[in-house]
C-alpha cells in the first residue's frame, strides 16, 4: 500500500475507525399488500384455515349478501323522489330511514370477520369539528373542475349545520397503512377545525388492505371471511385547530395534521400520491417491479408543475 493510500485511509477512518458502508434500503412501497409480498403464494397454514372455515364462509357470504340487499333497499327508499341530494341536506324523516343502513353496514363488517371493533377516543361534536369521518364528497380525481367543485362543496357543508359531519379521505387513495402518503389540500381549504381518525388493521397472516398491488376485491373479501377473526381499531384523535397562517395556507395545515396522525400511528410520511398508485397498477399489469416505477409525485410536484390527466387516462 502506498503512502498516499495509507493517508487517505487514515483520513477516512478518523479516531473511531473506518466508517461503515451505508447500504440504502429498497424503496418502500405503500401500495403493496403484505399477503402478496412472498411470490403471491398462500401459506400452508392459510390454506388449511380456508378449508376448515369454508362452511362458515358460506354462511358469512349469505349474511353479507342479504344485509347488502336490505341496505340497498332502505337507501333507495330514503332517496325516493329526492332531488339535489348532493347539494341539499336530508330532511329528518329521510335521515331516519337511513339509520338501518348503518346497522346493515355493521352486519357486513361482522360477516367479514370484524366481530369486535375497538374504539379509542371520542368523536367531536359538529360545532367543535365540522370535518369528521361521517360523510363523503364525490370527486373525479382526473378532473380539475371536479376537484375545485369538491373543495367548494366541503366548505359549504362544513359551514351549514343542517349537514352532518363531512368525511374526507385526504390521501385520496388506499395504502397498506405502514405510512402516510401525501394529503390533498381540499379538506383543509375551508380552514375549519379537523378531527383526525385513524383506522388500524392489526394482522399476522392476512393483510386486509385493498391496494394497487394486491389481491382483487372479491378474493380479498373471501380471505377475510375465511379468518377466525379480523382485528380493527378506530382511534379519534384530538381536534386540530388551524392557526391564522394555516387558514391562508391549507397545504401547511394539512401537513401538520398528517404529521400528527403519523406520530399517533408511530410511523413515517412519504410523498407518494394517487399518481404513484396508478403507476403501481400499470407496473403490475406490465409485470415489472412496481417499486422502481413510482416517483413520489408529491416531491416531484414541488420541483415542477405536473398534471397527470393525460397520462392517467392512458393507464385507465
């Protein structure tokens, strides 16, 4: 070894010795179902459980279908001759007709193996937090006009006490729950207090997440019905009030809500978006590595403006 090589080695080593080589981990894929991560195969234990619980699954399917049909009938009855249901709140008698639908939805979850749902915390009143997980806003993710309309609908419904709480899924897609992807700003544009709600599905063998790189919904429901029991935890976090600066900057407000939720979940955040989920689905279709196809569009959009309408339309 030459003198120059020994000097470079000593300078790199320092007083604590040679620094270890840092090997970067593989890019994490928030759209990968754990049950699909081992060559997509089903373990022998799960196959045995499916065989044992198959008669139970038949009963669960019947209960699921009957409950689904009854819920559909009550929904049609509540909507009979109703007009402008997306822009006008329901009168009280229509809300009463919708109450059984909640019961049937719970029966469907029971048929899927969620016999008991552990609830932590308490839901805030509408006066305390108008935006809560109790009502959905329809939006076309590929349409800028639809997204703008949805933002206005959120604000109108949050302002009017005749509406129930407004339910928002700020990630705008589904993940495996191991981290939080980028939030859309629509839920935070009105500048009203928000109560975050966490949904956890602890599991060992069967991952219940419905994601881009995972089993189809019919196989996923069948796997849920062939489990002895599926676990679900719902946690209501404290209401988060926006600051004056955050009222003017909904992205900043949404980021604080996201970090609060991540700390409660003991997980991290990433800049993946719905566009990454679309790329993951296309990668699965083309049978290529989906993790290498994703770009973390949330980070990419900070560098250069991007509208993925034409590209996503090609995918779908």
